[in-house]
């Protein structure tokens, strides 16, 4: 058994001597694939963070109260809405404050006639979808329809943002699939070259009654080694990237979204799993065409 394992190990390393350039290219391809896979995972995580932070900071529900309600009553209504729906932050603006934001030319025309101007209360809402915001605004309006004139929020803005995110996720997935297939194809070609150079050895093994699993084992292990080398190289790159990003301080919420919430250990584990899988599938595909 030990001799068999020794033979498999020695045979699996033969292509590294005979085809050094091709073996290096294969490992490099896996490294690039793993880096891209890690980047895709990072980009998905960052996109998710960006979506949450963007909606949390930009999803503002503006409730215009009816203009026949005075400032004190309007403030009371806004406080009640805040308590009923457990909003964390509320911004209240009375008639005078809203009037101060009106265009100067319009102010001249209106003069001091503020009766038609309603009070406004704004709430930052931490909700993930436009449908949920619609349901929330409808619910608030139904409960306070006697005092609320209308409720607005940047709906079209958020809908376009969700559409862009959906497109980004689709592109990310497509790129990942393409890179994965290309890596498997490269490994498969390297294994085919290795098999072609050792046809005599394979024929001798068949004559001695070796089964297919034993004959294929060195080449399968060879592909896994390519995957492990690619894993080590990609891990070094990820470690370097993590050290660079950790040296920066981000204040704006959009910049903070660039910080991944996935740990370094998780990225390393994902690289290890995908590296072994790439090596195994590629080598198994290469041997299947020749040794079946």
C-alpha cells in the first residue's frame, strides 16, 4: 500500500519536471481564477453592504401634514407616528422652516401668506425593498389619513438602484462561471499533455493488471496539486489585499460599504475548497477522455 502511494505521488510530480512552463501556467490560471472568485464574493458582499447602507441613509419617508393643522398639533402627530412605528430618527419642519427653503421669487409673490404651507416630518427608514416602503407608507396614511396630506419618498430612485444591483449580480455570476470553466479547461489540457508523455507507463500498468482508478490516481492528484499551488498563491494575494485595506479609515457610509463583512479566514477556506475542486474536476476531465 505504501509503495502504491509512493508511486502515485512520484508520478503526479512528473509533469512539473517535464512541462514546467505549462504546469506554472496551470497553477497561475487557478490562482487568477481563485482571486477572481474571491473578488466576486467580495463584490457581492460589498454590493449587499452598499445596498443596505444606501437605503438606510437615502430612504427618507417625508410626511406632509394637512395645512389646516397648526405647528404644535403637527409636531404631536409626528411624535405619535415615530412612537407607533418605532422610527429612530425624526426631522420636523414647521411652516416657517419650509418657507425659508422656497425660491426667493416665489417668496416675493407669497409674501407672508403661509396658510397653504403644511408642516413636514421626515423619517429615515431601514427597509430593504421598495415594496416594503410602499406597504409602510400606505399603512401610515390609512392610520393617519385625517391629518396627513401625502407621503413621498424617492421611489423611482430606489427602483432604478435595485435594477442596477440586479444587473450587477447577474454580471458577477456570469463572469464567475466563465472563469471557472476556463480554469477547468486549462487544467484538463495540462493533464492530457502529461498523459501523452507517459503512454508507455500507462500501457505497462494495464499489462500488469492495474485498475483504472490506480492508473488515473496520479493524474487526479496532479490536478489537485495544481489547485493547491494556486490556492497558496491566491491566499498570499488576499493577505496582501487585506493588509492594505485595513490601513485606511473610512468615514462616509459609501466608503464604509467597501469594507467586507466576510473574515479573512473565510476567504482562505473558500479558496482552498475551490482550488481543490478546480484541480479535481479539471484532472478528472482530462483523464476521462484518454483512460476510459
